[in-house]
C-alpha cells in the first residue's frame, strides 16, 4: 500500500519514541500535517517542535479531534484515551509497524536490518557509507547517531530501516536486502518458544531478494536459502575481516570481499563485535554498488550512537560509559570491551529491562553477571509490563549474590564516588531510564 494522499492530518500517540518520532519527521517532510502526544516533555519533543511538528504533553481525547490517521506503538494500551477517541472519530488507526511497512513501499529498494542486537549501529554505519556514496536514500534508525540523528532524508530511491522481532513485526516488513545480524532468543513473551522465534527470522530472510546473514551466529549459520550472502569472522564468509588489530578497545582490519582483500578499515567505535556490524554494512553497500573506497570512508565517518558506549562523564577521574546493553550477550560484549579499555577496575551498574526478559533469560543473566566483580543492580525498567514473580532487579540481585541492589540513582553515584579511582571505568548498562538521572548527576559533579 503506497502512501499517495499527502495532506492528511496524522496524529502519533507516543510520538517521542525513537521510531515514532522518525516516522513523524518523514511524513512531515513529504507533506503530511503531523502532530503527536506523549506523557513527558524532553529532548525528542523539543526536536520535533523545532522541526515544525506540534507535540502535546499528556494524552487527551481533544488531541485527536479532526485527525484522519492515528498511529500508535506497541506500548500504547487498548484503553488509551486517545486511541478510544480515535475509534469514535472514525479515524484510520494504524500500528507503528504497519505504518513502517506503508512508508517502505514508496521506495524502489528496501533494506531491513534485523537481529537481537546491533541493529542501530549497523544501520548507522550503512547510512554513513550511503552518504559518502551520495546515494538517494531515507533511513529510519532505532537510536540517535551522534551526527545523523534518528532519521536521514536524502532521497526516495532506497529505504533503510531497522526491523524488530517484538510482536512479530518482522513479518510486516518485506526487504529486498534482508539483513540479520544474529538470531538469539529475546522477546520470548511474544512467542510460544524459541523455535517460533527462529521461524519468524527465517521467514523474513526467505522473503528477501538477498538475505545477508552472519555465519558466526549458530542459528543463522544453519540457513541454507539460495539467496544468502554471508558475513562474519569464520573462514568462507563472503565478507570477512583479516589481520585484525586492537588498540585501547578500538579495532582495525582488512576488509575481504569474496576472497579479495580490499581496504584497511579503522573503526572509531569500541568493541570487537563492531567488526561484524561493519562487515554487514559493507555487504549491504557492496550489493548496492558502492565501491570499497567509499565503504572505508563511510565506516570511518561513523563515530557512534547515543547510549552505545557513550561517555557521559567522570567520577574521580574514572570515565563513565553508558551502553544500551540489556540482553546477556550485549552485557558480556560491553564488559569485555570495557576491560580492554580500562587500566584499572571496571565497575558495572545494570538496570534490567522488563520483568519477562529477566525471567525468560535468567540462566544467561546469571552466567554473565555472576562473573562481574564490582556490580550494582538497579530497579527494573518495566516498560509495558506489570510485575512478574522472579523478574525484578531485586530478585535478580538476590540470586546472583555478588551484586549490591540500589534503587536510588543518587546513592549509586555516592557509592561509585567512594570506590572509583582514576584509570578505572564505570559502565552504566541497560535500555531503561537510569541513563537520564545518572547523566544529570554527573554533569552536576
């Protein structure tokens, strides 16, 4: 379904979500009359207003009067006052993931970036390469690139987007280039079991003209579709890295494409896992006709994403790094990267994200977090959920035994001030709301 009538009044319930705000900006840029509402003011609301989009703080049925299209995301509950009012108004009501599909169908080529983790980083890397190659593209990003933000509006030839497995949203996005970075278990509250999740990933890959998959991932390495293009560090991958070097947590490598050494890539972001993200970006760019010199320059232009190994301050001279890691594998990678960078101790503060994830992945969390020597657990960010027995941060800390449980951000900073020294490193991990008070407290030190 292509979007043709461009003067419709469109209202977003929950407009300050990263994806929702990006879609709102896109619709506004092509001529729609856009408004939205959210529960709290902040940087995203201010940015939307600056771009000419009206934002209401608080949900009120008055906000949707006269609106022809109403968009809501998966966090909005069925009894939301604006959603109910939209039904009474007879507005066309559409889920965020459905709107994303509609938007994508206005482009000649669609690129989807899927996977349990790494989507935002890979998407941003691709966007930087495309900019270097002067391609006409639009990017819908699930985070904020330090240079590009969460949306790029540079043309209508290619649509680049993250696609999430939550609520089986993968099934709605038809990608010409279907990228999957990894297929680990997550969002199991939306699936009967991990087998159904795997089937959803495979279905997404089989629908693509080309599926770009990581051979280092156990599940993806089993994919045998004729449309597969592979990347990874294992021998035989179509896009791989050789002569890998590490210095203070940053990596460089020779990009090898179908067995041919091309350019030496010097990444400006931290962590070995970003080599795989860069290889995925290289594969996408190559299949879009971008030369290796532009791939190199684009990857080296990328400086990072907010809340992805972002320095947010210091405590007693120790760097404080915030990272979005909320899955056990992401936590493991973040801690390993911190240990490569630090010349002293590493202190970790982790905020669990949703009760269900903690329950479903409890063994993995215990395995990863149980090895951390200096660990603080903060109260769970519930997102859309009510409490599930055994799923709180306190429950997790009690099982671990090696963690302090602290519910107050000021107390966390006080404890870290009493321990951290110069050359140490502090990691604030999680996709919840702890990031904001910690950053504010550090700015006031």
